[in-house]
């Protein structure tokens, strides 16, 4: 249940921030948060990351439903007792649903976090995107952890094979 609460909080924060941007900013308007680094910029995206696959809404609907079903399955079957796995899946679930809501209701995703990293204008993103990236990162850590634990069972901490 805890992992679904994480997903719900991501969805809530994502949708509230997007609503604030849509209601209070003109498309393309930008507010400086930290000069030359962080801006709130009202942007829309009809594709995926970096604007790829623009206008392919049915593709995104189908893929997102499959991803959501897969994440829920993994939460139900594999996350019990694995906090890092459950947290990563909860973040990914919230992120996937957050952007899915935009695609269904607005036919585009509202993005607003605009960063410049070493003068590179990183693509504008949102809370759902952030949750997805952090969730995938935590999932990778969980997978590395499980791999290390499996090797320790097989070879022991001293590196010798145990039968």
C-alpha cells in the first residue's frame, strides 16, 4: 500500500504543479529561479522525451497502459519486503500516470522545469518525468544490489566458490 501512496503523491504534486503553470503562465513564458541554471518555463510536448515521436498519442496510450499494468504486477508480486524496489516502482507508477493524465485530458504533456547544465539547455520536463528518472535510477541500484547479493551467495564475500 505504501508504494501506491508514493505514486499518488507523485501524481498529486505533478498535476497541481502543471495546473498552476497552465493557469498562471502564457505558453513560452519563463520565470527565473536561479539565473543561468533554473527557470520555470511554460512548455507543451506532444511527444516523448526530447520531443521524439511527436503526435503519436495512440502509441503513448497503449505503451503507458502496458507499463502501468507491468509496474502494478511487479509491486504486487515482487516488492513486498524490498523497500528500494517498491519505492522505485511507486515513483515510476506515479510518473507514468501523471503524464498519461495529460495525454488523455490535454492531448499534450505540460512541462515547466527548464535547466541549463554547463550552458546546455536541457529539455524542459515536469514532476512526472523526474519521478520516472529517479525511479529508474533506484531500480538500477536495486538490480545491482541483487546481483551483488547473488554473487556473494555463490562465491562468498572472500571471492571463493561455495557449494
